[in-house]
């Protein structure tokens, strides 16, 4: 049996986080949550995270900073949730190596 992938939800809005965690767990993923930036630092520095979903509760600059420090070769894939008007932020995140950028409000079915 293959190991379950571990997904970190970082600063995902509380109204979405519960539904998203349930959705991902039903699809066989382990989910960890970090509501504050310092919690994300602790979670990501411990290793073992396969995918990081960064919510729009965190500023785009803070999300990109996490991507710079923990993403890239050997690091987890990053998916950033951003506001629909943030085209520049979307492009910057993708240029920095984000696996995807999805718009808020998020439909949990966008992530499997």
C-alpha cells in the first residue's frame, strides 16, 4: 500500500479549511493545519509535507516567502489561493515555482 500524502493547509480561511480537510482526507490524504505564519514555519521545517496549500488569509508576500524557503527541488509542491484580481501575484508565484494558483473563493473540488 502506498504511503498517504501529507497536505499542509496554511492560513486557509476557517470557513473553507474544515470542508477542504474533510474533502482531502476522504480522498486518502493526511491533512495538517497551520493557522499562523509561525505555525507554518514549524510545520514545514519538520519536513514530511508533500503539498502546501497557502490560503489568502496570509498575505501574498508571506505566501511567496514560504514558497521561496520551502519549495523548489526536494521541497513540497505549493498551491496558492489568491484573490481574483491578483494577476501579478499569480504570475510571480508561478515564476517562483508554485505548482498552481487558484482563485478565491475556492471550490474544494478544485483540489483532489
